[in-house]
C-alpha cells in the first residue's frame, strides 16, 4: 500500500518546501511501518511524496503521524493549496 502526495509551492516558497521535505526524512525514520519514503521535486514549483506501507494500519499510522501533522501545519504558509493525497495500491515492485 502507498501514498502519492502532490505539493504545489506558493510563489517564492519553493526552496522552503524543499527544505521542509528534506527535514521530513528524519521524522519518518521513527515510523516502523513506513517501508519506503521518497520526497521528489517534479518541477520548479511542484513536489511529491511517495511512501509505502505493509498494510492499511501502517498507512493510517503514517497519516496520523508527525510528518503529516507538520505538513498540514505548514501548508497554509508554504503551499498554493492543500496537498493532494492519493491512497494507492502497489501492484508490483522490484
């Protein structure tokens, strides 16, 4: 199971979003059910987070965790609009 979260930075806040995402790595290290967590830059103003979990309980714990809380707290300051959060099912991996 996974999440795909798209973040659109406000004009002039692009590097703040990048730094926020870099700092998120340390927080998810403490989440045993987060198998993988990726923060990516899609273009100058758009970023995304892709993460994976063994089950729905792990995904729910992550959504209720510290990174999600920090993101929602910072969203009005950093983002053009609320993050787009998609729950996804992983079909295949290597």
